[in-house]
C-alpha cells in the first residue's frame, strides 16, 4: 500500500530553511577553521613530545610524566571537541 502525502506549507518552509543553512559559506568556513586549528594543535603537541628520530623541542623526557600528560590531555581534548560537535549536530536536527 502506497501512501502519498502532499507537502504542507510548514514542510516546504522547513525544507527551505535547511537548504538556506546548507548553502551558507560561513558555516563551512567555521568547520574548516576548527579542523585546521585541531590539526595545528596535533602538530605542536607532536613537536613538543618528540619522537625516536627527533628530540622534543622543549626537552621533554620520553615516557615521562609531562609526556604522558600531553598525550592524554590531547586525547581528552579531542574527545571533548567531538562530543561538542555531536551535540551541535543534534541541536540542528
């Protein structure tokens, strides 16, 4: 059994609002800026922590307390940002 429903003015208005929101360049630029900032933060943290080939730029001891604090702090920060973005998407639905 097929069910046909014609669009009500409210449905058309809601669809037009979604289209207008998706067309917005400002929303996309904010997303790109946030991604660039998070990528920059990841790059800086990796420089501060160092690697086997490259030493830390601030002389952090590998597997020391500050090294683990930076590592775990970065993971917690990224999870927090992920959570905020999920809330933001759910709010827009």
